[in-house]
C-alpha cells in the first residue's frame, strides 16, 4: 500500500476511501520492482536479502555445500536421479568457477527434468482425487504435463489449460485435473484455490472460514464458475473412456421434468389426462410412467392430470453433471435447491453474469487467476517450488498461505515472485534462479548445532518415489526390472488391488508400481512425512534387491570388486556409487573391521552395500 500521510479531516476521508477499495484478504502491496530479471542476478538479490536478515539476527549460516553434496542434490531436484561416478569425477576435477551454474543449465535441458516434474504434478493432482476412476487417466496426464515442461510453456498457460480443458480423458491430458474430481464444482473450487493460489478456501464451504477472512459466499461464488462441466461415460469406441464437455443447453444430458412438454407430446386426445396407453407410445418415458402414477395419481384413477403433476418438485440439482447454474446449498433445508449464485472470483471480484457459457466462465476465471495483478498466483507457485527444493517454504504448509498468515522473509518471496512474473511465468527460470542461490547450495546443519532460522542451512528432505526408484536402478547397475517386479508383487498382495497406478503401460507402469510404495502427497510438510513398514520391508527384505547386491554373478558388486583387490578403493567405489561421496575416516574404520570379522570379502561387501541402500542418507536429499 502506498504511504498516505494526513493530518486533516479531508485527508482522513481519503484514507478511509482508500481502505474501502481494498478487497478483503488481499495483500496491501503488489510485487516489488527488480533491477534485473536475469536468473543469476535475481539469485544474488535473494542472497543479499537473506544475508541482511541473518546479520540482523546475529546468525551465521552454514557453509556452501561440497561439490559432491551439491551435485547429488541438484541432480535429484532437476533430473530425479543421482549422479554417476563419472559425472562426479568430472565435476570435482573442474576448476571452472561457473561449473555449478552450467550443470544447472544442462540438467534443465534434459528430458529427465520434464519427466521428474511431470511425475511430481501427477502426485499433486491425483493424491487428493475424489474420483477413483480418474486414476485411469493419470498416465495420460503425466505425459501431457511432461510435454508442457519439455516445451517450457509458461505456468499461466498450463494452469489455463487445466481449468478450461475438454475432451477424451484418455487422449487429452489436460482434462486430468477436472476428471480427478469428476467435474464437481465444490471440489474443483477447493482444489483450484489450494493448488494454484495456495489458499484453503474450501474451509469456507459450510461456514465462514474459521481463521481467514473468506466468507461462505466467497467459496460458493468460486464454485459457480464450474457447474456446466459434464463428465460423460463414452463406450462408443474400442475402449471405455470418459469425456469432459460443456453442457450449456441441458441439465446433465437429461431433460428436466417439464409437464407442458410431457402433455404436448403424449396426451394425444388432449383431454388433460395422461394414461398408461398413451405413455407406452414413448418407450423411454413409458418405463417410468408407473413411478409417476405412484407419486402423482392422487385420485387413484390410473392416470395423471395436468393439475396433479404441475406442482411436483423438480429433480434435485446434479452438481458436476452439467447444471446450467450453481446453487449454494441451504444448510438448514438441504432438500431445497439452495441460493442461485453468480460466479465471482474472491480475490478481485471479477465476475460473469448468469447464463454465461461454460468455457467463457472457466476462461474468465483462468484469466483472473493468472493475472499479474493477482497477488497469490505467482507467490503460490514460487512458495511450492522453493519448499520442494530447500525443504521449507516461506509459508508452511505450502498450500495454506492465506491473508491471515505471515510469511517467513516475505521480501525474498516477493522478489522471486516479481522475477517470475517479469519472465512471463517461465518455469525453468524459477528453477534456475533458486538453484543458483547460496541458500540452495548451503550445507546441511550439523545435528548437534543450535537450530538456525529458516534458509540459513539446507533442510534434508525425503525423496519421492520416482527419485528413489531411479537411484536404486542406478546403484544396482541399471537392472530396473528387479525392483519394478518386486514392488508390483508387494502391492498386488494387498487384497483387491493390482497395479496401484492404472493408466500407465509397460516401463512406466513398472516404475509406478515401485514408486507408489514410496510416494506421498507433495503438498505435505516434510516434518509430517514418516516411512512405512512396507517401504522398510521392501528395502531390507526384497529378494530381488538382495539378489542384485550379491558379489557373485553379473551384479554391480561383482564388477566393482573385480576392478581392484584394494579394499579401501573398493569402499570408495561403493560409497560413491550409492551416496555420491567418499566414506569418512570413521566409516572406513568400521567397514574394515567388518571385512576382517566376516573373513569373506564378497559377503562383507554385500553387507556394506545393503546397509548403504537402507540408510536414511540414501533415501534423503541433503
């Protein structure tokens, strides 16, 4: 908000008028101006702001991470995999001062980047899906999202496509978001606000928001943008599918009960009474005539008159099935239709009138949401990606920002958001900027040190399922079928369930079967994530994984041990392959003692490899 100084009554009136123009729940100030929109320049500006904050607090942040720690971290974040021993050797040997910026650029240009984050967004969209059938289309959605990221389409365009999609859910990937909630207006309103704005407005569904400024009307006015979406089953082709379409001229594809129309076409003798004989002339209605007699034939003459049917209640609204307008439910009288509600966007009061066509409604909402003037859209995306990369967001949880929350270091968030907007919502620009900050490249704080404030050190984060899968495959020498098959077998043992991620075929399905064991909702704070017993059992006891680490046959350990008789060099090779680092002096001592105690070299190294694969360090990005 621009500063307004006044000491006069007239000035006070001006000040009050200014406050009256502000939308409740909207930040007073827009995004700041930035000196340069270049990614490296904005990264430096971010670090300056952070350093100033640390200085004010008398805090010394952790040192910049070692090359091996940074390389493992950035490869996992931007490519969903760990670096190879050759990559590590080349990176460590390079004396180029810009080598970190160059590896960031190189990873962002790989297909692994798009595939990794396509998988991430699949989990964001489908982790809270309310329509089980939508799981059939998540592979199509993931492929579509991967393509968008490969092409580096701006985030506002991707968001617009997700909100305005129509078509076959097995062919048009952008329909995934709408299908995940079966086109239900209330569900879509809540998820649209949560995912794309970081605001939990669904808490205002039944009452005013308990700890935010949003009113119940705000939520239902947002839902009023979605009632004309229809999800229709289509069995006309070779495979069963669902179609997302607009239903602007009907109510869910079924004509609502219309007495005048009924008598016009069926009352052939025009006597004002409809008999069973007349009803039989229409095969579709004839089957339902007996039900009409039950509820409307008040005089018991076996026929229904205009008078008997004119006051019958209309069928209830079928939300998410193509209603022409949205009705806010009456909580005191749930059987009543409710209050007809005009579509209004709660951030800036952008609205469309009753009767607006479906795509016009959704397009207008997308335009208002993605506008640079919307204070939440850019901030929500920046907060989400920053949190995913550094382990903690400016707002936590990342999808519960809201006007009553206080961001950590809001000036840093606003600087990144301003750069994101200035670069037309360039997703790669944001990743490049964050990865180039010293904040991202800092080392993890020692466990016995006094707790540091936010972003003064790197926070360890649990790897997502696809990252763990890729790491296991790399460590075991590229034999992906083993962990894929075993994960699928474990998942299939659950009663009534087969592959956990339908809609994916071949290699992707096998990877998804493994990943599902380790996946979690990406919107969940890291502090709330805990490992599960099936995950631990898989890593510890999987016969396929255990077979792959044996020092006999053609496994990776056989190859490593055949290259050298020096146990110290072999230990280095194993540690680098699994953890992307050399063992510490203490670890070397423990391992050498174990090798001596076991007495058989191959068996001892099997134990060491098994221990590293089951370590928290392997399952964590540090």
